[in-house]
C-alpha cells in the first residue's frame, strides 16, 4: 500500500472540467489546467508558460512562425503579440511574409474548401492553400510594388534582416507583420527568403539583368548575438520548419538554453525531422535549459494559439 | 478577369481573428468563424452545427464516446451534455464506463506524465493512461462492488443496454455518466462491453461458475428503431472506434442519413479505418444525408470539445 | 572525453542502407536493421521480434485485427499467417469479418479513389472505404446467406466465439479468414460483433421476431484462460481499437505480461486513447513483461505488414 | 443494377496480396499494386511513377530532401539516386548537408533511443535526433575543416549553389551527397543554408571579423531557368519544408507544371502548411500539370523510399 502512494501522493487529481455559459477563455483555460492532462492540460500549461516568459523582464522572447499563418487567419494575433512588446525576435518563412505583403497591398484570402477540383481552380486562376483561396491576380500587385521599389531595395549591400526592414519601410500603412516589426524595431530573420513569392519578385529583376546584393549568412551574427546576450530566453514555435530550427540553433549560444518554451505543432516526432521533435530533445543539444519550463501542444496552431494567447491577454491585461 | 471572380465572388474573405482581454469562449469561436478556415474555421463550424442540432426539436442526437474521456477530464462535460436534455442516445466504449464507475466508487485519476519509467510505475502499482495515472487499487473497489451486486445483475436475462441501466441503478449517488443516463432514461449502448474492466469483473464471477445471461445482439433492435423513427438525426463523435461505427451503422436506417454531424478526432483517413474516415465518406453509404451539415474537427477532444460546447452553452443558455 | 563515450560506446553505428537490383524483401529488412533507426529501424526490429515469437515453441501468439484489412488487400496475408500455425488466437473487429464474408460469398472490393463526389457514389449504390469501393448489392448476398442459415445459427445458446465458428462452418469453401480459423481451430474473438454488417443481418431476423441467444460475456473465460495458461505470450496488433484493447486486457492475466510485442499503427499516443498508446505503457499495467521485446511501428499496416511478414517467411521458410 | 456498374465496371478489383518466401522487393511492390488501395497501393503507384519519370528521357527530375535523412540511414540511397544519373537537381535543408559533411569528416551517427533522459545525454555531450545519437565532438571536426578552408571559400563572391559546389570540392574523398553532386555536376540548392551547422561554422568566422559574400537570391535564376527549359518535369519530395516548397515554386515556371510527382511524408494536410499539402493542390497554382501522374505516400521516408527505389532499381537494372 505504501509503495503505490509514493508516486500518486505528490500528484494533483484529475479534476473533471466544468463549463459555464458566458465563461471567458481564461476561465476555460483554468478549467483545462484543473484536469491537467492530455491536450487540455497542455493548453493550460502553455498559457502558464507564456505568462511566465512575458512577465519575466529578463527574458528575451523568440517567436518562430511557420506554415500558412496569414491565409489561416492568424495575422492580427501575430501583430497583437508583436505590438504587446513581449516579442523580441521574429523568425519566419518567406510564405508568411509574402501573404502578409499581399494583404498590405489590398488583396484578400478567401474562405474556400479543400473538396474541390483543382483543375477548375486553375482554370479560374485561383490558388489553393488547403481550404483558403487566393486569386492569382495578387502577383500582378506584387509585380507593380517591386517594379516601383526594386531600385531602392537594391541600392546598398545588405543582409536578409536589413532587406526585410527596408522592404517594410516601403510598404503602405497597413495591419502588417512586416510593418509592425519595422516600426517596433523587432528584428525579422528569414533564412529561406528566396523560397517565397518575395523571392520570385526579386528573381524577376535579376532575370532582367538587375542586381541585388543580399548576403545569405550575414545576419546570423545578429541573432546569435541576441541569443548570447540574453539573460533568459523564451521560445514560441508556431509550427516547425526553418523558423523553429533557426531559433533552436541560436539557443545553443544562449547562456544555458531556453528557459521557457512552447511549441504548437501537428507534426509527429517519430520520422525524426526537426519540425516534429519534442522540445525535451533540445536538452541534449543544450538548446533547452535542463531546468526550463516546456510544453509541446499537439494541435492545429489556428486553434491553440488563439486560446493560449487570449488567456494570457486576460491575465496580463494586454 | 471575369473567370476568377466566379469562384471567389461568392466566398467570404478570411478575416484576421482579433483577441481581446476578457473575451468569452463564444466571442473566441465567433472570431474563429470570421477567419473561417483551417482548424479555427472547423471549430466555429462545429459550434454552429451543434447549436443547429440542439435547437432543432425534431432532431434525435446520438453521442459516440471513444477514447479515455474520464481520465482525460471530460466526464463533467459529458454529464452536462446528457443533463442538457439535448442528447438522446449514448454509445460508448467499455473503458469510459469503467473509469466512470471507478470515480463513482470514490477513486481518482491523477495528473501524471508520459516521460516516466513504466517499470517503476508497475512496481508501485500505478496504471498509466498516457499522462494520466490510476492506482491499481481501484480494481479492489470494483471487485467489492460486483461481489455485492452480481446476483442482482444476473437475476434476469437481458441485453447490454438493460445490463448497463441496471448497473447504473446500483451505483451510489455520484457525478456519473452511467447514473445520469439511467436517471435521464438515455439509452446507453456499448457493444464491446466485454472489452473493459467491467467485463473483467463479470468474468471473475463466470470463472467461479456463476452465470449471467446478457445478449450480444439484442439491443441492436433498440438503437436501429430509434434511428428509424427519428425525423432528423444528429451525430457527435468524440473519437472513433466502435462508438462511431455503431452509430454510423444505425444511420443507414435513419430516414435519410444524419442531417447534422460533428466528429472530433486525431486519426487520419488514409489508412482506411472507420475511426479516421471523413464524415463525407458516409454519404456514399447513406449514413449521412446528401444535404446534411458536417464537419471533421482534426483536434484532441479534450481541447476541441470544451471550446465548442462552452460556446453552444453560451448561445443557448444551457 | 571519457564521458561521452559511455553512451555511444555500447551502441551500433547507423550504417547507411544500401539497395541492390533484385534484392529480396529480407535483404531489404536486414539493410533497414543495419541503419537501425527511425521507421526503417522499427520495421527491422519488428521482423526480428516476429521471428523470435514464431520460433519460440512456448509462445502463444495473439493477433489483433482492426481497421479495414480486407478492402485494404491484407486478407490473403492474414490467412497465410493463420495457416502458418504460428497464430493461436485471433481478435478482430466485426468489419473485418463482414468484408471477409462478403468475399466468401463471391463479391469483390474495387480499387477506387477518395477524390470523388460521395453523392455520386451514393446515387450509384457504391459504398466507399477510403479509396476502396464496395457495391451495395453485397447486402443482398448477405441477406440471402443469413436467410438460409439463421435457424441453424440460432438453434443453441452460444457465446460469440462459438457463434463465429458456427458461422464459419456454414460458409462456402473459399479463401476466408473465418473459414481458416474454423478449420485450424483457432479461436476468434469479436466482442463488438453487433457493430458490423453481420450484426445487421442478425438484427434483420430479431426485428422479425426471431430469437438468437448469443452471450456477450461468456467467451471472456476462454481468452483469459488461454492467457493464463500460456508460458510466454506474443502479441501482434494490426491497428488498435477493440482487438488491441481486448488482447491487452487478457495480457493482464498472462503469467508476466506479453514477452514479445509488435504493433503497427498510424494513431498518435498524445490524445490518450488505447489505439495510439505505445506498447511500453502496458508495462505499468502488467500487460507487457518488463523484460519483453516490443516495437511500435508507426506506419500504414498495408505497407508494414507485408514487408515484415515477407521477411519472416523467408527466414523461417514459411 | 445498371447504375452501380457505371462506377465499378471500369475499376480493377482489389486483389488480396500474396507473399512468398524469398520474394524480391519488386515482387512485393507488384503485389501491392494488385491490391491497389491504401498505403500499399500508393507505394506501388509511386514505383510506377518513379520508373516512368526515370525512363522518360525528356524529363528533368527535381529531388527535394527534408528531414534527417543522414542520421536516418538514407545517405547511401540518396547517393545511389544521384549516381544513377536520373536526378537533375537537388534541393535540400542545411541539416542534411551538415550531417553529410560530418560523416565525410569521419564521424558517425549511432543507433540510440528516444526513451532516454536528455539531461543525461547533455551531460555526456551526445546530441539526439529522435532515436539517432551524434557525439557533440563532431563540431570540433567541422571547426577544423572550416578553419582550414574558410579563406578559399570566401575568396570570391558567389551564390549558395556555387558555395556548396566549392565546399564539396574541398571535401575529402568519401561517400557524400555533396561530393557526388559536385562530381556529377548536379546543382544543389539550399535556400536556408544559414539555418544549419554549416551556417554556424561560417558565422564563427564572420564573428571574428572575416567576410564571405554569398548571395541569398542569386541562384534562383538557375533553378528557375532549369524549370523553364525542361520539356517535362518530375518531382520527388522526401519530406516537406523548404526543399519541397522551393521546387514547387520553380514548377510554376516549368512549361506546364510537373508531369510526374511523388511525395513521401507523415505530415497532414489539414493544418494548411506546405509540407503536408497534397500534390493535387499544386494543380490550382499551375505547379502540377493537370494531366500529370502524382501520388502522396503517407509514410515514414526511411520505410517508403527504400522499397520504392529498390523496386525501380530492379525494373530498370540501375
């Protein structure tokens, strides 16, 4: 009898979650925390960790953005996170920046469906991103924008971060991830920038004999310096890919690895890729602190992020 | 130019979700609906469909319960759904009923972890259900309960549904799925009942030469009659397995297949099993109405169900 | 320097797999074993464990069959496994038995597609199982068969295992899982039998006032006795669901839990259900031996099973 | 009766797969093709498409390499593919190149386990990649290599492709992906090169005030020119990420989109990211030809690739 208590004695009971009409998101997350297990437990754990890293004045927060956040409806939430002043570094795919730019230029994504004949979409010049549709005409708008601005962008040698800030400076006023980073002086890193609609626009000018001198390695020294200088580090991964991996790599240079960590992903760990890797794997590499607070939320970002952050906004009155 | 408008013209734009400090769960779900795509869009769609099927007085609602809902903290929400009067039929695994019974007998599940040495748990007599722990002593409590009640249960020939209601009638007063169904006269079906701790308890008596005459097929006529008689049918699948498949099978006998459908699952469709099958596949079989409202929510039930139902509770003041 | 050797010193190197024109499946599996990691490593590990459990004369082998094995093209492989004499107990879903019966009656499944309008399929009376099609007319054939045989089946009281053997005895000669089990005297358990096309056929007669007395719990004493009596136990799970869980439950009564274990599944562990649970979780419950050989193969059964078993057939000249 | 034949009449039956002792991998794949459905059907379909694209003399083949192919034991198979002369373009993550380089320098990966305390690994300076281990000392070897070669690499301005070929030219003779591409004059693209151990090595020199001028956008014109010039295009995606997306983007500039396509992935489409997107989605964008042959194999690359390619090697005597 004694034996079995050793393990369970120190543990909280699973409290069955209770719902109420009119409850707030933070009420819900707290109920999830009372149950404490499986997906609900992880959501609640993620809210607690996000709050901890945002409250910690000595924590430098790195946000990694993969996937299709803008056509997935997450743009305003990302901007809210950036404007809160809690995020110090943004690493993203080129796709997110391209869709952000597209909306800045006045275009929209549409609520479509994946149960459709893609040949018909092609005929009608509509590009599909799962169940989100984008009219192909956005490329014309981007071409006009880069036609007007390429020479300014190409004037001086620069690295990718500098290129993105300069690009942002040229954008019209708008609810934009790029613009917000520029205005808030949040460094944006995008190692794979050539792999995006923005890359294609640059190519359009290179192909016609123009030149733009953007260094592929140079801004490494900025992100690694930030990691090196930080007292404590917090990481938030919305999906995996290059953004996650690039921050993970920087964490190897932070004093003791990340102290706080949240990743939201639907990828699995078993195939061995970086995107699906559990955060605890990072401890072996020194990317995560042995004493850190981490959680892997196995969930669609468009479901988990709004819950987690709405709850933190309520707690911290952001 | 005209062409591309044909498709997008009729569609809503993806509106970037906005969060607010203090927002309610229903506010959140409505924001998810404004974005309308990917996981967020499906959560919002599921709330709308649940509301529709609950408001529809002529709709008979079938709830399928797989997985580990009680150790996962979902018991009170299931009971709330049952007590709302909106659920007409419950189909469940034996595991859910066993964990429900265990809590009725005064035991608890604990907030554990999956990152643990299972040999150590075994030594300490703790059973693991992913990150939920259950002290093995619960079996003693179940044995006492069945020791006291077996003869009553075995007195008459019965089918599984009758067996479960009788079992429920013998339970102590408690927050219990079984008891609630019994009190609300909601039929419970559990075709795989032998595959559960309850099955093991019955076996304990059979092994000692006792007899209990529970018919494996007999209650089919009840669930199929309910399906046959219903004017419209609504289905809610929390996970897959036998509960989903058993209701799907009943739907073939409803007048035109289910009119409303929500499934929440993390299983994939590609391996071809029933658990991961998209609801639209049911249209081919006549299990789903060609004109029905359906949504597949690809999410952990312990995350999606609380959001969806909290939002519906708010809208309908349940 | 010394420290780091402690862990890697005892380990095999990852040897990069080499392919050759004309290589056998067993050659391939051995190459996978030389790499030893990720999916390939697990396939190879599974072949080794299957060989071990088949070679071990004192090992009782339990095969659990979920999913859609027959429309997925796995029937002949299952029959081969049964006929090899290496499998002692079969636990299955009703769906597998129903599709097996359908083919016994002369019908076929067809190579279809999931990218199709299910309304059109419904109009043409074709039932879809992911990308496998089944003409709905199979139900007429089943009805005729049960019309002819119901009275024989219903003559005596029986349990589910006895029901299935008797059903098998009435089948025409054919390549059939059911028939093979009957002929080889391999007990078949199917706790959820009411949840299947076979269940529906029985209901068709109950609904017309006929009676059939099949006990839902009675055959528990047979499977648990087999588990109790076995010197060593081996388990093979093709998918999860009731078949896996029912064998897991039986393993609690084997002398020390299963000694050999293979599960092939695409389900994830994080949602907490039995289907996706890692085999090591079973150690806590006493379902798996602390000293057992186990592997979780995260793969579509229709890919992994043929490779694993073809390799074992070669090694053992089955 | 007539109606139902319309759909099934034109279809092949699901033929139950048969296994034989000593069968070759190609025999197995052909059996999978006879069943034609689910995972097995897709493997077989992938072999057929790979054969088609390799036989087609006018087809330019683009290979995308994500994930952890080298620690996962796939290096020699990739090299075999490259040496076959069938692959015209390689796009990869920096991680694959880094692990390839590490083995070129004489280090190994080890067959580890994911069920381990990462803190202990960290103490012993072992880095974990799921169940593959890498001693951290590999970084010393890389530092030595770059110390010796940095100045050569930095001598002239170049783009990433040129950088990688030059890096390859400096490598010791070895079984290496990089070296093979260099020797075969297969262009390698790696837009995210800064996100890798190689990136870190370069940073090590930048941080000490050295300079290396590698252009982030410049090689876009090479891959897009290849896409533009090709008569027909074939794509093979091993995992998703930047390699897949970068090739997809190039396909928009091929005459009519890819004519042949194979992707092997465990990612799901529902979250909306590029990695999990079904190939058919590319038709809407013009990345895939409307008349192309495509297949999505939902499987661990380390399982599916060896089977598919071993079968093609046999058929084509590669």
